[in-house]
C-alpha cells in the first residue's frame, strides 16, 4: 500500500510558524496529506491584569520604557528580538530550552550565563513563582500558548508575585480543532 504514513498532523507550538511552514512545504513536495491541529486559544481580552502585544518586538519596545527586571519565557528564537531592544541588558533573564547554541547567542547579546535559566517545561505555577522571585522580575513575558503551554500557570504566578504579565499574542493561523481532526481522520482514513 505504499508509504507507511497517510497523513501528517502538525501539532507544533502555535508560535512555531517557521516549523509549520517547513512541514507544510514538505507535505506539498511529497504529496503527503497535511492537517494543522490548532491548540486551544485563550482570549487575552478576558484578563484585565496583563499587558498584551502582537509580537515580541513591540513588547520589548514597551519594556525598554519600563523600570525593573524582566523574566522572558518566549524562547531562544525571540531572545535576540527582545534583547536588542533593551538597553540595560543586566535586567533581562531568559528561560530557554537547554540547548548548547544558547550560550554563544547569549554572549553575543551581552547576557551572562547567570541570566539564563535552561529548563524544559511545562512549568507549574510554583516553579514560575520561584523563578520570578529568584530573578526579582517585575515583568513576566510569555507567549499566549494556550492551556497546553502552561499559560494559566503563568497568569497565576504573576498574580501571586505581583509581576506584570506581558503576553505576546499568537500569529494568525488556520487549521482544525482536536475534535475536528478526529472527525476528519474518521472520514478520510
């Protein structure tokens, strides 16, 4: 019956636009069927106690105008987008995946190793609270990543610590919900 797979279900992070683009292109080039699974989205307007931005660049420009330490949890790819817009880089702490390439990148950006927290999530509210306290952060920056991405735990941690939660909204994307993907699979496989 040919290929061992019949369809690719792209369930990558909502902010992994480049990865999604590469998966979609690979499917188009090989004739493989492609389905984008959308992660449940959180309505950021439902929260009165957070500051929202459409992208990391605009969040960083706003943060540059504020006083206080910044705890950044948007990832290694976004670290330069933020760090390059913060003149006093000593106030920036970043939680990133533990990847060897983070160290030369941080050094290039003028960040010391003590400003990096290399960990694999997801993280509990308690871990977020502890890290906010450890860094002395006034601003807790994250992407809107849905329930699966620990957004609720981040909201709770910000409330408990008094940190200002700065949320970067998702890029627009099209796809199917989990139940829609299940129905599609029943119908098409």
